C-alpha cells in the first residue's frame, strides 16, 4: 500500500468538517443585483446589454 502524506492544514480541514453543509438562503434576485453591480464596477456589460446591442447591430445591417 502506498504511503500518503498530507500537510497540517489538510489534516485540520479533514478532521474539523462542519456537521451541516449548506449555503445561507439568498434569493436569486439579490445575487443577480450583486452581479450587475460587479459588472458595472469593472466597466463591463451584462448579457442583457450585449443582447440588445447585438440585436440593434443586426437590425442596422439587415433592415426589415
């Protein structure tokens, strides 16, 4: 059998695991708002904004 070595941090993690593993209840809308703010802070655009820009570009190129 092969010998496996672990660090003290790994031992601590493996021996002190929580009894219950779950996320706090967070509504989807709250997470989405946080994501939107994070994107804006990085001067990025959201998927919705990208979709609108994409649609406008196509409409300019191919008028109906």
